[in-house]
């Protein structure tokens, strides 16, 4: 990856992207609702995604996971429906770490070849490919039928009479059968049986998980004795570590460009320190992105663990969501990035992903346009990566009641379904936008403009950042409740960025303090010709330390004013 390029990730739920069925039924089966395929990501589709400004595509749900679809004719063991969430199943209940999900293949026996072709096409389109690595837990009936010779099944050599052993791959509740507080039959002829019960993926070390637990998964053992005071047994290296490293190297050998590591903070940082270093020795360009929600762990997972990037969820995402919804002032953005303590460039910014509610849903902003200021901030405030979730750029509402997931404002992770905005954008593979509404086309154009600016403008891709808020809070014509402003600079190019989260236009006077001129080595001048990169309009502005810069900001919008010094 060009080190001077800003990473823009387009996350897509692989099985939903290409599904053109406009008449899906609630809780529908694969036969009823259909399923998108890897082949739907042809060069036309990939070029359309790249045209949005994407540099990477995260194919969510590639590795085989538990499902209620019967693939026995392909020698794939069925899963008991009681421990599968939804008809399609969760992409994070991995059933075989060495296999591709059969739902995604046109030719099921050739599914790995189809994945390898997908990676090759992705590269041909000028994009990089990211897939999930799910290290903390697996499906309850995990069994690999594709693992290489010489690799033992997970749990094959475990002593299930022990709740914990450094040599075990799983944690057990000896002598107890699983009795979950959920439907243990789920329409099957017999109840699901598991004895002894295994600990559940979200750290339930008992035999009675409930409907709110990750009951479809079991926790993997990395040598931490959770019931024994969290004692760590890392010498000798636990068997699970060796197995997981082999899996990482297996997928890296397929030519992918990165891993998004699910719930990385639930796996000890010592494992990541050991494994990532070895993977990068063989594949130095590979990036590792960690789903970590505890800020106290951020520095450790970057500096010791070796991760390139971490989710900025409890920081920037939560702050921007609160601002969009009127619960925090815009000035809170400054406190958010300052709390990172110098690791801002290692944070992955986003406003949507598969776990979060859609911006346009009734549970968030109910209107995708209200988040445009947040998009400008997320994408343009630093050199770190930015991610969008497929359909976000079209105002997808996520308000369908697909099945297991319910009407929750999220696009389903568990059901066979078709995403309306994506289906209309695809328009049978033409990507001509004819079926989109005027508002959807305009919104997509705004996203395309902002995301492509991230790499067409060197000041955003690799320039310096200067937060102007400290000089404007309490200003006589600056509302820090609704407005945020900062500078980006590269060589002789300066960007003055200002956004307005308010529902009315904002006439603001922005103070640029003397320190900004010294820090960024900017010459003062009363009249500069500037162009707003968002609208294309020209205007004259002053850049003086003793005189405010006057701007009129649109409602739910902003300006990125480019000045050549």
C-alpha cells in the first residue's frame, strides 16, 4: 500500500450485496430469499465501488460459518438450528476456519477457487481485499473438513474433564450439560446436546447462557485461566496460538491485503504480539485492524500487539453520533481526539458498520443528510483510515424486519435478504443509478466527492492537522454547540475546514490564532482566493491572526476551502 495514500474502506456484507430479490420474506430460507455471490463482484461492480473513493474493500462473512441451510450433498455437516442465529447464520460463528462460506459460491465445490478469483479481480480493479479473522470464538459445532493434513481439529486433544488447561482449545464446565435459556430444539427432531458444556463466546463460564449471550459460539482458550484469577499460561506457547497462526498464514497466502480482527481485545495482547510479527515477516504489507472498545487497551494493542489500526468507536463514532442527535456540542470533537494521546493516526474512523444502526434509521438520525458534517470530520480530520458501510452512501435506512435480527435499524447479519438501495444502485449489474431517487443520487455524489478528496488532496492524505476550536469557543459569532473547524496543510496548500451540524445556515467568524500561523508556517494575507472543494464555488477570505475569517456554512453541511499560499 502506498504509504502516502489514505485508506478508504468500503465494507460490504458479501452475501447481501448481489441479491436482487425484491420480494424477500421474513425469516426466508436461501431458496425463498436468495443470496448474493462472490461472482457478483465483477469488474463493473468493483470499479463502481472504487469510483466512490474506496482503496480497500472489506468482504464481511467470507469464512464458512454455521447456517440453517443444508449442504450435506456437498459433504458439509449440518448445524443444529438451536445454535444458529437466523436462517443464514452469523458470519462470526465460524464453522471451518479453512473454508469459504458455501452460500457465496455459484459452484459450491469450487468455492475456494471463486474466492481466489475474487481477490484477483479486486486487485485488477485497483482495490485491496480485507477479510475477517474471528479469533475469540467459534460455532458450537465447529468442525473443519478442509483443514490441511497434519493440523488437528480444535478440541480434538482436549481434556474435557478440566475446566481449564493450557493445552485445551476450549473451556469446559465439567460434568454439566448445556441448558441454555433459549429454544434448545428450534424445530429440530431432537434437542441440541452438549456435554460437558463449553464456555460461551462472550465469557459465560457456565452451562446456562441466555438469549442475549453469544450462545451460538464457544470461547477459545489462549492460555488465560479466567476462573483462576486470570492467571496467564503462555510458556510453553499454547496449542491454540499455533493453530490460529496457521490459519492467519493460510488466508494471507491467498493474496489478501488485510485482516479485520473480530473482538481482538478478548484475546490476550501477548498472542497478537507473537502472531502478527510472524505474519508480517512473510507478508509485510498486510494490515491488521482490531475491534477494540476499551480505550485503556489502545496503546497496548498498537505498541505491543502490533495492530496497524483500531476501531474508533467509543471515541469519535460515539461523539459524532451524539452531536448529530443533539446530545453533545460539536466542541466535544476536540476533547475526543485529544484523549487518544498521540495515536490518532492508528484509529479507523466510521459512521456505520455491520454492528451499528444506520444513520438514516429511526434509531439514529432518521435522515442521512444530517450526518454530512460528521462525514466531513471523520474523513478529513487526519491521515488515518475511513470506512463506510455499503448503502450508507445511498441513505440505506436498515428498517426492514428481515427475521432473526428484527426491525432494529441495522442491516441484518443473520438472515437471507436483499438491501433495497444497493439493489437499485446495482440495477442488474449496470450501476447506472437509474433506479435511485434524486436524493439518493445527490447523497452518493456528496460521499464520492468527500471520499475522493481524501486522496486527491495531499493535505488530507498526508498533511498536518491543526484544531482551531480552542481559539473559537465563546467567540461572538461562532456557535461551538453546532460548529467545528480545523486546518489541514501540505507544502503550500492549506485547507480551512468548517462544518455546521445545525438545521439552519450558520454565519460564522473563525479566529485563526497566531500559533497556527507559526506552527503551519503560513503567511498572513488579507485577501486569499479560495475554492470550496465541496461546492466548487470560489470566494475571497482573509488569513490574519488579528481578524476573523467570515464564512457562511450551509445547514447540515460545511466547507473545505482550499488556498494556495
